[in-house]
């Protein structure tokens, strides 16, 4: 009798639902042509079906997500916060969106193809994998707000940190308004912790509250609204004498307050004493935002007693609140350590501790602490943040936020070629935003360079190094100039080198050099040229060429920052807006200026006078580009005539 069905060969199978007479089939090969696009903390992925379906039509896809460490190749499961759209397993269409990933994190996404007999096979499943790095994203929404306390004039609210902070929460913004009157007026209040007391409310009035978190990536969505009614006021009866006394006390109080206010304004210009450090109010009335008076940076040198400036701008921290854990660097005045700071009613946070070495003179102590009184005046996500100072015990310390990745120049050198252009532009955008803030306050940095930018674990860049003496003493790249003073030549604008004309426009020049350092992953500007040659070449119109693979738009921005006439250079506000546009339209970053490396001596767009040179090699030597002789020869530029035509073309 003939057999009703055939046995399958090794590695071929029939699924339980296949008819016994059906052909034997096998698992499919891996999907092919996988593509991904990252949008903040979401990844969209598409792929094509496998080349071999194994003889079946019931192909499905499973997606496996692994989160990988930056420094090593170690990966772990992505956790259950992540969402897969439409689903993670058994996909019928070759596409998926993975959402709710962490910001600035490396992920490996594997797509395996399976069919009805995959479970019967002992062979490993075939998959295709993609490595992606997410970008920065605003924090997620705050989910629960609790009402802690309510009186006639105030309401205390509490909430939890958002599920996905996506970075360090810089502050919370509390928006509130009288119910039904949002269109006319609302107020916002800022708080650093997860609770706030909103005061000066009207009694017996229903208010609506919302809270959102802010990180350096921006603000999250406002929470759902919470409605709270303040307590009713109790009316009091006073006799005439009491009313007269109350009025008298009020008027006297007002006069004293007014006198104090005028006196403070005259003496100090901007005084922080009038500001609540944690909360800042902003009003929106009749459709107009009203900002507090603009701040101006106060030079601590203008104080007769510099320790007064420290007291005014830096809070004293008790040494017992700090745990010093390890040394991470060395600064001009002593070691820089990593430690932890626990302030009352606050979470413990990691901090950097700049210490003042023992045996210091009074002048060194003053200079050391001057950095704190400068830093303490700033409050911006891209400026290193001062937590406080320790001056009442030893070692004297400056406590700032801890930046896990250290200084930008060495960080980029350690990660040569590892970031996407968008990530690099994101870093540059942060630095430009910090510089815009400083220039708005009237602060001129004078030593803006990648070595003075610090990077945290979320790739947020912060401008640092505000010591008053730093340019004279600290910076190994600074050189003395004929006009006196020590200047970091390679980063400094010609007018600042020549006649010490430092301004926000000279900071813009330095910013252009930082752009070059970032896009070249920490290359030394002007390589091994001497300082003297750098000054001479720049004076003659030479500008740094675009680093390899640098988008033309970024190099153009650098060239704009290096305009000889400082009035022609862009302002930081314009630089931020150009970078924002590039980030929004990443295709504009795909245009690479491939000729710029060879064209570099002419980037001032003047045609040089070739008649004084005998050969291409001689000309390259004179313009300090001798190391490109082989490139010119290989490209066929054997005569100056050909070089001239290349330049004109
Ligand atoms: P500075 O005296 O500011 O130049 O600091 C010396 C070195 O200490 C820097 O180059 C960094 O490597 C390290 N450092 C300084 N401040 C911090 C910080 N806030 N977080 C992490 N490392 C820091």
C-alpha cells in the first residue's frame, strides 16, 4: 500500500495545521534592507521580506530591542516602558515604530522572520539588526499632582518626577489662573523641587493648576489640570482707632520698603537679594508677556570687598553635606573631585568639587572664589551651574553640577567619528545658546574653546571656566602678545589679539573655532602651525578649511564667525537660529563641501597672487600647506595655472 504522506527531510517540517500531504517547509531566511529613522526618542523601522520564505506564505516578524552602553558593547533588554506600534511580535507588515526610548541612548533592534515551522526548528533564528542612537527629547508629562495644603491665599502642590525625565530636570514650571479667566491672565512660577506653594491668591476663588518639567532639551507637556478653591476670607470688624493704626503701619512699611529698594538699585545695579533663587514669576496680562527686568552681569572686581560678591551670588554649603568620592582632574588652584551633595529636603545629587589647595595666599583664595561669584549669577541649561561654595571649613570648595563626560575636546577625541551630524549640531546649538545667554547679560568669556566646555551623560554641553585669572594663568594654550596679557591665540579674534578689543563679537570668532573643533572631533586648530604663523595667516585672509565630512552649511557659519570686520559676524542669537533650522531640516546637512580641504587657503574668497611663486610646491610651503603637496600632485594640479583655474571654478 502506498504511503499517505512522506517523511520530511532534516531541517524541513510540517506545522500542526498543515495537511499531512502538504509539502515540507523550513523557517525563512532573515529579512533584508532594514532602514531606520530616529525622531527624538522614537525609531521607525522598515525592512523587506526575506529572500527565502521557506516555502510558506505565513511569514511574521518579531522585533527584539536591546539597550547598549556607550563605552562597551554590553547590551541589556530594553525594559517594559518601551512601546511597539502596532506590536512587537507576530507582525504581518514589514514596519514598526518603537517609542518611549530613552534619550541619547544606543539601541540594537533585531528583526527576525518566522513562519509556521520556525518553532519546530532547532536552528538559530535568522535576523537582521540595526544600531540606532536616539536624540534628545523633552521630559514626559507629569501624571499626578496632589494638593497638600490650602489656605485663603495659598495652595501647596506636590507631584512626582515624570516617568521619563530624558535628562536632568532643571526646573518645573507651574502655570495657574483663575478658573475661566485663562484668556485674560495667567501666571507661571518656577520650582526646582517637586513641590511648590503658590501664594498671593484670592480667597474663596477657584484656581486651575498645571505643572510641566524642563530639561535642557526643552519643556515637557503640561500635566492635566487640577482645580483647587482657596479658603473663604473671614470678615473682621475693627474700631476706628485700630483702622487708623493699621493704615499708619502700612504706609510706614511701604515708605521703608521703597527707600530700601531705591538705595539697593543705586548702589549695586543688579542685586540678587531681591530675587527668590528658586522661583521666578512671569505674568501674562492682556495678551502681553511681562518679563522681570533684564539682568546685567556684575563684575566681582567692582566690589570693594570681593567676599561680599561671593556672599551675594553663592550660597554657603556645610561641608557635612558633601561626600568627596574621587579625584577627576586638576585645576589651576587644586584638585577637581567627584562627590555627592545632599541638601535638606532635596535629592542627593552628583557634583564636581573644585578645591583650593592648602597653603594658598589670600589673593589666591579671592581669585579662586571669584569664579563662584561669576558662575552664581548665571542660570541657564548650557552654563555650568553653581550649587554653592564651602568657605567656612577646609578645603575651600566650589560645588558645581557634575559633568560625566568631562571636557568637550578630550571627549570628542575619545569618540572620534562616533556621533551623527545631528548630535554634533545639537552640541553646538547648546554651546551657542549658553553663549547667547552670557552675551545678553553683557558677559564676555574671552576663552571660549572646546577645552572649556563640559559635557554631561546626556551629551548636553555647558560653557564653563569663568575664573578672572584664568586667561593669565590657567590656559596652556594662552600666549603672551605684544600688547601685554596672555591670549589663547588660535581661538581669539584678530582685533582682540592686536589691541585687546574683546567683545561678544570676539566670542563669536572663538565660537567659530569651537565649531571647527567639534566637527573635526577635537583636532587642534591650525594643527602644528606656530602661534606667530597663525596670527600672520589669519591676518592675510587664511581661514580653517572644512573638516572632513563637515556639512557645507556648518563651514559657512564658521566662515561667517571669522569675518575680519567684527560687525559683520553673526550674533549668538542668529547662530542659535541657524543651527535650529539645520536641526529641523537635516537634509541640508547632507551637502558636504568636498573641495574645501583643497581650497582652504582661499576661503576668504580672494584670488591669491600666484605670480610670486615658482611652483605649486613653493606656493603650498609659503601658505603653510606643504603637507598637501602629494594631494595636489595626485589630483593633477601640477602647475599654478591649474590651481588658479580650480579656485575660480
Ligand atoms: P578646570 O579647573 O575648570 O579647568 O577643571 C579641570 C578639569 O576638571 C577639567 O578639564 C575637567 O576634566 C574636570 N572638571 C571640571 N569641572 C568639572 C565638572 N563640573 N564636571 C566634571 N568634570 C569637571
